[in-house]
């Protein structure tokens, strides 16, 4: 759990964590980070996202790595990767906005006023139909453009920045601008500069840097560079509200149990029914993603009952000891 997530937590009860089990999220060893870490990769233009992940698997010699948000082969930029169990948390990043910097060419020379008017018209909710070469069904859908600005114009070349909802096609955005202008427009180059809370200024890692750092660790046992390249999985959940639970409730959740009131120690302020939350141990380790079935007020007033429905388990079972009991089975008469 990051410092941001520790702020404004409401205390429901108190307990002491057993340091014999688990690891404080920011004290993990390199081996642990390779199973509970994320890498902000600077994807190069050329390979597909799937091919890029395959290369990273070979570099790090890991069987399980996933990515958040596919980038087309010729698109570069921020590609968050989840290592091992951290792949289970990547879906959260699809809930947030994406930012792109795009270079395009319009096939006529519009006035600055006309261009500004067109760009302004694309802000807000728009209709889009995915291009023919896309991995999804080509059905018209709505997407939201939060910000759209012209950074620079040189004759018919446009450099723009777009902050948009996940699943927005920037190439199609340029095509639609060209349709309004008449003669058309074409996107030339595209780079993703942000995925949810992760920006390209947050220390992106290239494939070469990753390979060199891993070789340095493997050959010389120097883990310094590689450690700096891997962030704890909890960083991916930093925009969600939080719940802290007792040690005794951890393994039960890891086996699919729902979170009941007695297992809760702290919750975020202003928690509402239906909120997606990150569930954490007292050491700040991500246990699961869950949906609140009660509000903050209801949780504070209740003595029992299920307050959260487990949606995605992140922590591997048996990380913490089993302290829950199963119902006894009775022999048949």
C-alpha cells in the first residue's frame, strides 16, 4: 500500500500483524518482486504487444507476464507489464484514461480557426467505429475525449496530445478529422505517454536496459539496477479506495472467501456501496480486488455480515497461515 493509499483511512478496529508471515510491500526481495511486481516498459515501434511480452519473458526467464492495454505494432510508449501474480491486477489500469501524442498530416491547409473549431468539437463523448485492422468487433461505440490539444502545426503537419478513455482509436480520430475537412487526414506516428496514473516520465524501461540489468544480476549478483526497474504491484492499485484486513482473514480471502465485518481494520473515507477497492494486509500487501456491498457508515455500524465481494484474488494462497475453519462434515446415517 502506497503512502497515498494510507491517507484518509477510517479505523474500524485494531490488531497486530505477525512479521513471521508475508512481507512489507516496499521491503520485498528481488525474487519476490519478480512475482509481485510491475514494469513500465517503453515499447518500441515494430513488434506487437504480444511479441514484446514474449521477449520480456525470455529476458527475465519468467513463465507468466501480462500487459495492460494493447498497443499496435508501430505505436511506442507506456506498456505496463505485470510479473507473475501481479498480472491479476492489470485490469484495473483499463479503468483509467490513456494519453497519446500523435503526429498526423491533413490533406488540405485549414485555417487555425477552422482547425481549432474541429478539435474542440471532438472533446467529450464521441461515436467511434474501430478501424478494419483492429482486434475487436467493428461496432459503433461511444468513447470520451477528456482533452484534445494542438501542440504544434507546421503547414499540413499536426502534433497533437489526446487524453481519452481506454479503447479510443487515435488513428480513427485523425480519419474523422479529415472527413470533416474534406480532403482527409492521416496519422503518421503515435506514442502513448500515459496509462491511468503512470506517465512516461515515471521511469520507463527499454528492452535493452532490462536485458542488461538482468544479465548484471545473473552474472555478478548485482541487483541494484533491476530492483529500480520493478515497482510493487500495489502501485497499480493506487487510484482505488482501500481496505486493510486482519492477518487471520488473509488466507480465507486467498481461497475465495468474501470479506466479513470482523476481518476489517481500516477502510477509505467516503466508501460507497459498489466501489471497487484494493484489499490489503497490515503490511500493505495487495490481497485482492473486491466490490463494496456496504457504505462506510454501514460498515462502521455493523457487527457482522459480508461487506465486500471478492472480484479478483492477487495474493497466492498459503502466503499467510490458515486461521479459518471449514464446516464439519457429518457422516451419513
